[in-house]
């Protein structure tokens, strides 16, 4: 077979892989959003800015301290996670007893402030971040040339998403986190520090965004606007998967990334809106999302 519905098979498979790569970033970012909303009920509009901070953390670690990609892959999300934990403890924790709208407005304002600060110091143009030498080059798949770094991003995303899901759903720490949000008074009676767990949860979500940012830095230029261009799509992915559903966010992230890639083959004009069309349809049929819980 040389064509699928009139489309050359090379173009079809190429866009399928590109969609999988984009879906990897959607899944990682949606995962962090789902954790924060699912466990502490905060709609974290600063997630895109934290993704951008992860990319800039890697860039600055390289330019200022000479720290290469692999150490930065650990340090950048750690820095973003610690900043996120400080924000939660100093400001966001004061809003938990108020309407969810206050948390959304605070994180939205925080995102604007962070993006404005980075734009002031670095401008709107992107900064290059080199691919590590170990992952330079690529593989000739016959129908396309696949850069090693993009293959690494897909593999890393799968490992990160699976590990995080196992942490939340299958470990004692994860059970403490879930219990602390459902019945904090009962959890306190067992001597567990609930505020510390909530701080850890927000820091974990922010750190995942920072990890996605450092992974994205060699593919997309490091720019103050890189998060704002992505966050609306990621919110749509989370809504489709089900607000607060960690597994739903991950699966939907990959699925919608692939769907977006294939739409570019069969109907390019709709590729920028197909995710939002899917979101509208899902909300009409199942308002809680594909894997969300009603009520």
C-alpha cells in the first residue's frame, strides 16, 4: 500500500510520529495540571509559565554555570518545583477556603507576572538550546528521518507519566495525598502533616511542568511565550480526559496529539481547532470528561 485515503503513506506515518511527539508534551503538562486540580482543587493557570521556567532554568544553568543537559534535566524541574512549593506555602494556601475562582485568578496573575518578567529581561525572541551530543543525529525509518532527541522525548514522557501515575495511585505516599484532600481532619489525627502534603503536591505538579520545559527546550526555542502558546491546548486536553483524572489526562494527551497530527494530513485547515472541537463534543455528551467522575 502506497497511500491511505489518497495520502502518501510516508506523509501519514510521518505526521503520526509528529503527533506522538506533540502528544508527549500534552500528556506531561496535562499530568501536572490533573495532579494539582485532582488533589488540591486549584485550576493552575501558572502551569504554562512553570513549563517556560523549566526551559529557562536549563538555559541559564548552561549559560551561567556551564551545567550541561543531563544534570539540568534533574536540577531544572527541582528548581521549578521548589519555587512552586514556595508559592503554594506563601500565597496559594491562603485561598483554599475561598471559591476556586480565587485560585484561578491568582495563578493567572502569577503567569502574567512571570511571563512579563522574563520578557523584560530576555525579550520575546527565542533562545537556542543545543541538543545533547549523545542524542544528536537520528534514525532513517524509510518514510522519514527521526531525530534521536525526539525519540528520547517520547520514551522519557512515557516513563515520567507511568512513574507519576504509580506514585499517586499505588504507593503509601499517594494514598496519603489523596486522603489529605478528601478528609484532612481525619488524616491529621494520624499525625500526618497535611499542609506539607499539599505543598508537596503543588510542587510536584510544578516540577512536572518544569521537566516538560527542559525536555522541550532543544526542540522549541526557549521563549517567555512558549507556555502561553500551549497552556490553552493543555487545558482542553485535561477537560476532555476529565478534570482531576490523572490517567485520563495522560491517555487523552497522547490521543489528541496523534489526532492533531493526522488532521494535518487529511484536513490541515482544521488542525489548530480539532482538539477544541473534540472538547466541545465530549462536554456535550459527557460533561465530566472521558474518565472523569460525575458529581
